[in-house]
């Protein structure tokens, strides 16, 4: 093969490395555009007259610096909020979301209904943090989760959130990737005791509220108390619900409760907690986050974003 062809292949390979590194660095930093305050080309881009190897080295250096800065910030935040260790960084989510099926023993007779599950099928050492209802609106929670960069999903009931929709709008926008807001019915009633029509109003009505207030009809729904019947799932499906995540563990400020016999976490487990304060349990929302994150991190798990997997 001619030397010119060898050189062109090397240049192409270097350019591909540069592009991949630049893309990874952008994803890691959360930036959607180059830093407009910096002089010269954006990180990872080749300057006029610059050799491909130099551009690749620059992109790698920028990526390493971003990772280092993020880790340092997380260590500082963990110390500030009283965590025993910094939260572990979640791995990249799978390229294709896993197939979710209803957990054995949780089935109804209906076919084609949204799956009901407590654990997402994955081999990654990740769990998912979910917070229910919306009664306590602690601004410290928003600051803590943003600074620690912990993803979570909120399942809201209108009867306790309608006095301050703005709090949850700030939550939705408070993190780099945003907090996803999902359906926990209008009034948090025991759904199996209601007719199909009443259940549909509770579920579809909350879909309407979330769409109106927060811009999107949520794909996930959690029935109050984890109780449901076939009518619940039919009603949920009729208004756009795609899946019904329950939970494998529940977090409180002073203890954990477990669904499984081994009282432990497993890859893909969904962790439940609630928007509560000292009037309802032994601590604040930050106290609860400290407790659950110390447990999760000590067991070698990271918290991932549920919507990346479901």
C-alpha cells in the first residue's frame, strides 16, 4: 500500500478518536455547546495547522479534567451534606432499554396491560431512587440532590402538590438532566376499592394535571400503597401509562425496609421513599437521603436514572 494511503488512514483514525473523545467529554460535562468564553477552537476540535495527534491529546486532557472536576465536586458535596462517602458515578445506560415484564405473582388476568415490576432487569450495579406524593416541599432537598448529582424520579399526587406546583417545576429543571415527574393519582385513594370509572378519573386526571403544569404526560404510574387490580391497569393504559414501577426497598431517615427475604439490594432494584418532614418521621428529607445513600454506596451501588432504563 502507498505511503500516502497509510498517512490518510492514520489521519482518519485520529480524527475519529478526536470526535469520540469530544463527544464523550461533552456528555460528561452536560454541555450542549462549546465554551464560548474560551479562545480558539472548542475542546476536541483541530486547530489550523495542528497535527491530529495533538488534537486527540487535547481532547483527552479536556475529558480527564472534566471527570476530575466532577469527582472533586461530588467529594466536596458529600462532605458538606454529611455522607460517609461520595455517591458512586452511574455507568452509561444501555444502548437499548431492557424488556420489562410483570413480576411473577403480580399478574392480573388482562393481556397487553402495563407491566408491574419492582426491579429493572440489568446486570449493572445500579438502583433507582423514587420519591412519592409531594407533601413535604423542602428546598434543602433540591439543593442537596443537585450538588450531589443524584438522579431521582418523583411520583406526584395532586391533592398535596397543588398548593405549590412551582416547587416541582424547579425540581424538574434543577439538575443537569432534569427530574422526571410521574403519576401517583389525584387524591391517593385505595384504587381497588373504586369502580373502573373512578379509577380512570384518578389516574387520567393526574395525567392531565402533569401535562398542563409540567408540559408532558408521564409514561410511568405508581398506584397508592402499591395496590391495584385489573381495572387499575386498564385505566392506566387508556390514558397513556406504559409501565407501573413498584419498589424493592423503602427508605426512611432512621432505617430501611426490604421486600426481599435477604434484606439487601440487587442490580436494578427500585427504592421508594416519600416527601416527608419531621412532623411525619424521624428526620428531614436530607436526613433520609443521607441514610439511603450511605446504604446504597456502602453496598457498591450507584443511583441511575430510571427513565434511561424503562
